[in-house]
C-alpha cells in the first residue's frame, strides 16, 4: 500500500516546498484565549455565555467540583491539568495513551467524544462520572491498571515524523496566512517509547503563494510546518530540514523515480508529483511527507515493544 502511494507521488515534478524559517507553537496567555482552546479541545468548539459559568462547567466536567480564586488562576489550573506534563502525565497524555493502546491511532475528536467512543467500544455504553474518573476506568480496562506506562523520554532534535495532509493544498484556493492541518501518519518510537502516535495533529501556515503563469512559470506554495503534537499532548516545534528532505528523496528513488524527475524547490520539497495538474499545485488530503523535530525535547512516551511503522 505504501509503495503504491509513493509510486503515485513521484510521476511528475515536485512543486511544494516549505518556508525557510522555523515556526513555533505559541502558548495562549490570556484568560479568553486559554478558555477557548480548552473548550475547543474538550467540546469541539468554544462555548457561549458568561466566562465564570464556562469555567465552572469545565471544572465540574473534569473534576466534579469548582475551584476558588481569580478567573486566571482557575483557567490556569485547568490548562495545566489538561496540557502540562511537569507534575506528571496530563489529561491529554493519559487519554492519548489509552486510545492508542485500544486502536493504535489517536483521534482528532474532542475529549468528551473520545471518552464516549472508547466507552462504547469497550463497555457498550457511556459511563457516568467526571472526565478524570472515566479516564481512570478506561485505563484499567485498557492497560489493566490505573497507572499508565508513561515514561519521560528524551526525543532528539531532527527526529523524523511522517505526516499526512488533512487540509488539501491547491494553489488556486490558497492565500498567505491560511492554516494547513496535517496529522502523524506513522508511529514514532524512541528507545522503546512511543512519542508520536499515528493520528496526532499538527499545524502550519502558508507563507507564500505564486500562481502558474505563461511561459512555463510553475505554481509555488510555501508552507511553514510549525508543530505537531506528541502523544503526551505537547506541541513540538518542527520544520522540514535536510533529514526530512533526504528521506523524501530516498522514498522517491525506492519507488523508481529518477533524479532527473525530482525537482525540489527552495530549501526542501514534498513528494507530490502526481497531484501537480498542469502547472497548478493540487495536493489532496492524505498526501504524505516528512518533517523533523527542531530541538531536543523531553516528552512522556508510552512503553511499547512495537517498532515504529515503516
């Protein structure tokens, strides 16, 4: 299957490249921005109504009680619980680990939907209780214990991650600043620890669009592949550098493409030849490429005896 994908991706020139700079995922710093992020990841969209009511709803859903203190302190507490791994695995780290252990893939759905889907799969019904209580129950069913096999793991800079486009890329429909979503296409295992799980989301932005013109001028789309989420929920800064470029070239050569048939524009390129229609760039959802981590990063990984997918 993978071979057929690669063969289909190298039948023409490559016209899709990243921006030469490296983008970084930013942590929201206002009450409203953090609240919107938490609600979107929890319910699928930002909620309406008074801010205090929205905070109280999240607290009850996750822990079954309301905290005291300022809006900022309460939102910060929720944010740390869901995303921060400093004091131990976060809610997302635990949920991702359980879901991967069940299906070997992590969903892009919001927390409440993922809990319900896993409960229906395992128990045939949705369970009562707080989100945390339901995660503990799922952990016991999935791993046989409430203590998840999550271990701190050093992920070296330039670790390769295979990704697949979620957002189709067509030069005719894009403008600078547009968001490009993608997801991890294959598990990444470092020292026996799963650190990037298939299905984890990533995001970049279009930095340049040039339309095809007369006299042989081809279209060009530059994208900054800014970050991808690890299995513990951390936004890991990424880019397409020499290692990713070489890996894509190796795949093209393995599929039978000649060097003369591979054109890499700018600092890097993507194997996407079959989807270059005429002189326009038209990359459908599922088009695969490689990115790499920007820095050494300490992450929680799931202990596993499985190797990363080839």
